[in-house]
C-alpha cells in the first residue's frame, strides 16, 4: 500500500493493528469500536471510522484511488458505500486472506 501513497504521506503513514495501541482512549475509541470497524487516525488525533476512514486513506493515495475516494464520498454514494462496508466487515472472517485479526470472538 505504501507505494500507492502520494508524497509526503508515504513517509508519515503507518498501518497497525488496534491491538498494538496501548491506550485507545487517546483517540476516544473503545475496544468494541475497533473490533467492528477500521479507523484512520488523522494527524490531529481525530479517528475516522468505517467507509469514511477508508475513503480518507484513499484521499492520500495516487490515482485512481484518490478519484475513487472522492467519488465514494459523494452524498448519493456514501450511504451505499457504508452499507457495503458493514456487510464486508461483518463477514471479514469468512473472506479469503483473512488473518487472526479478522477473527470475531465473543460476539
């Protein structure tokens, strides 16, 4: 993914699992929230989750990902994209390429 990022974001972008963050409350997040959706943490510390978080990542990428991120943010599409995100997130443990982080425990 790093090679798809636009400069200067490619130098400052970090991908990590929520389990590696010692204090989720610094981002006003709970364990339940991070178990249910992915988050983009803005440099200001603001957490943007689910489809909006993924589109935020897309805005920092090269084309065509940046254009796609702009399109899915349109009000007409954003609700549909969020619905699709929730469907995929609920079933991520069943999808090919799933990892231990995708496993849903104690639901």
